[in-house]
């Protein structure tokens, strides 16, 4: 199996991104700088930051004995510190603590060590006082930080440090911040650092209040010389947090969102991680399989060859043939276990979304089920057949089809009644078989049916037995949507007027990919099951004037109304129904087939007549 943690072992070709960011940070003219490493959940933001950290460390080692070539790197996981009262001040304390540790570790490098340590300790005291926890709450472990009169004499520019604490005592917080910045900048400069690089990871996992706390800390340092802040997050979640903390009302004439403007002022260089291409996905999956099924010595040699290949070729896939071609002829490596699983790759590339973490989790689930099959004595389980079934299970819009296949094969002694359905799915006329036509005619499902391997005449009983953990009539909504989509949906629900919804909804929906739109529809469906009259849901649906959520996909419409008592929907839904009716004959017929109360039916008729 594969660990789900960030890593410096580059299987994604991300070293090129790390090299670019390293080049920017090492350019004195570019500092200070704040860089936003933006990407969806699981896109590899944390791994990229680790690669950058490693690259800067290697550069520093290559500059031994060179003055002003020391780089301090501070890693701050905002999620782990979320329970702290002040995330902002906790981050600042972490930076000061890192300075302290670095000086103590490299005393032979720094001159005036005692002076530096005293100055750092004094700044720590200032931050602690700012937390308003100084009086009568000073713990024993902190008392050693408090400077005595004799200590003040050791500090360079001691008058400024006295003024720092006086500002706080008088309640002059803004002056304290200004003085703190000045003293911190002088300290970093006097210590001879080339740069202080702060990595802020997992920011988008925090609640909005904590996100703002971290951003405020970054804002404090934005103009401090020799600093670089690397912030890993999904920018949509950050914008959501800003909108919650600063509820600014947009004007009709506003071209851009004030929340985006705030983020752009704070993040000087947004760096967005792209979705993996098909070639990158194939390379990544092949390397993961090699890592799992070969011993680490062989894999490290393969990985090194891959890194050399990526230096000269950023586009092509590095597949099993390339791997074998770079193995010395006198070295015998058994690739059977890897090649046995390679037929799964085309399906994974075609039907998953190319997210590195999802790919890894999918492979882990596949691996566990194959191991279960072996323990259960099922010798006929083909990984590509199991994969074909599983990609349906992983699709937010179509995972109910997985359950449908189970029922079909169960009623037919393990074999699906496919007849010529797989061949029909390849034709221009599409599926004609009445048992499959209504629920399996979307482009995605036709591609799935027509893809290799064919499921015709394969007994699927054992496949569904090892995947029975996925067979649930009602899946918890939290298992179907990401935290990011949950936050975006909450943001939509905070828009309490039609004008606000019409203004903000397009930007929110356009920022979502297809799978995330499916998740939003799942959330609307979940709310309408509980209350078919939900004002928030119908405001969202009515104000989606350009059908950004649905397009002309009838499967999304069917998902919306799945298990909803449509006869309980009241007249406020008439706008949505009238807008959907002319999209296609299929949608028109489906809308008309839904049971509706008489008042809604009449409201729809009146609106059509207008």
C-alpha cells in the first residue's frame, strides 16, 4: 500500500516547480515576497513545499563558508495550531522560536550570539504580552525569558526594546506592531540571513477565523526585508474565509470581488498547480506500482532514472517500457506483479479526475480488495474488471449505478444482462436496450460501458462480495462531498436575497469542476429530502439563470430529485421548472413526469403563458 502523507520523493514531476520557486526566493531583488501555492485538495501542495524546502537546504549546503548564505526555513501547519487562542501570534512565536533554535544549533556561524538570543527573547515577551496573558499568568517556563536590568545592557538598541513593551503597556498595539516589525527586520539583517522562508500549510483545513488569523500574521511580515511566505491552500476556501470575516457588500458596477482583491494584495505571486495530464497520470501510477511491488533498492534506481528523464523531457510519459529500457541487461528484475496491474491504468486515467491523492487512495482500496480476494480464495479476480466497477463507485454523480449493477447481477446469478448494450454504447444511435436505455445513456456511462474490459458473461458475484463495504442504500452526505464544497455550499446559503445570489452564484459555480458541481447537487438534494420547501435551496436553483449547475445533463436533474417528495414542493420552485423545461425533450418529459401539487402545476402553467 501507499502512504497518504506528503513526501520529498518526487513521482509527479514537481521538482521543476520547486526549482522555479527556489530561483525566485534566492533572488534578493524579489524579497520580501508572499507566494500562494494554490491547488485543489490532494493536488500535491504539501509535497511541493517539502521539495522546495529540500532544494533550498541543498543550495545552502553548497554555499558553505560563504557569508550571508544562511537560509532559515520555518514550517507552520496552521491546522495543527487551530485550537490555539491566537493563530496569528502563535505563528509569530513559532518564527521567533525557530530563530532561537537555529542560533543555538549554529553558534559557531553567528557572531554576537548572546545579543541575538536576548533580542529574540525580548520579542517573545512582547508577543506574549500582546496576548494579554502577562499579568499574573506568567508560567514558570516563561520566566527565564523575562529580561533583567543586566540583560538589557547586552541588547543592541535597548531603548527600542524598552519602547516596545511600553507601547503595549499603554495599549498602543499599532505602534507595538510597527516597532516589532522594525526590530525583527534589524535582527534578521544583523544575523546575516539571506532569507527567512516560512511555509504555511493546510490553511484551507482551518475554520474561517483561523484562516484570517494566519493571513493577518503574513500581512504583518509582508514588507519585512529578506522574508518569503509560502502559503499552501485552495484559494476558493481562502476567499470564502475572507468573505465571512469581512462581509463587504459588492456593488453592481464592481468588476471583481473585493475578497479576491484582498487575496491578491496579500499574495504577491499566485502559483497554481495544474491538473495532471494523461501522460503524467500514467507515469505516476506506474511508479506507484513499482514502489509497492519492487524492493526499495531497485525502486530507488528506477526513480533516479525517472528524475534524469524528467530533466530533459517534461511532456512524455515514462511507462514500463521506458523503465525496462533503462535497466542494465545483467540485472534481472521481476516486473510480473507490476505488469499484472497495468491494465487498470487506462480506466483510472479515463474515469478519475487526475488528483494525486484520489489516485493513491483509489489504488489503496483496490489493493485491499485484491488482498481480501486472495484471503477469501477467489482466484478469478482480474484487477482491470474490479477497477472498472470501482470507478463508478468513485464518481459522485453516478455512484448509485454501482448499486444498480449489484442488483442486476444478483438477479441474474452474477452475470449482467448486457446482450448488445456494450456495442450499442459505441454507436451514434446509442443504447436501445429498454432495460439500460433510460439510466445508462449519458456520455460518461456510454464511455464506461464501451470501455475495456467487457463485462459481458463475467460472473461478478465475487467482485461485489469483496466490494460489499460500498453497497449502502444511503451513504452519509459527508462521505460524498469534500470540505471545500461544503464550505462553498454554506456560502451560497448565506446569500439571503435573490439579487445577492444572482450576483455571487456564477463566480462560485464557475470555480467548481464537474465533480464539485455534482457534490453541490448532492447537498441540495440532501436538504430537499429533509424539507422540499427549503428556501435556501430554491433560491440557489431559481437564481442559477444560466444553468451553470445542470447544463443540459438530465442525470444531474435526476440526482436533484432522487427520493424527494416532489408533491410537497411549493410554488416558489416554478422559476426553476419553467427554465428547465425547454432544454431538451428528454428533460421536458422528465419534468412533466414528476408528481407535483396542483398549486405548483398551475404556477408553472401561468409562468409559461406569460
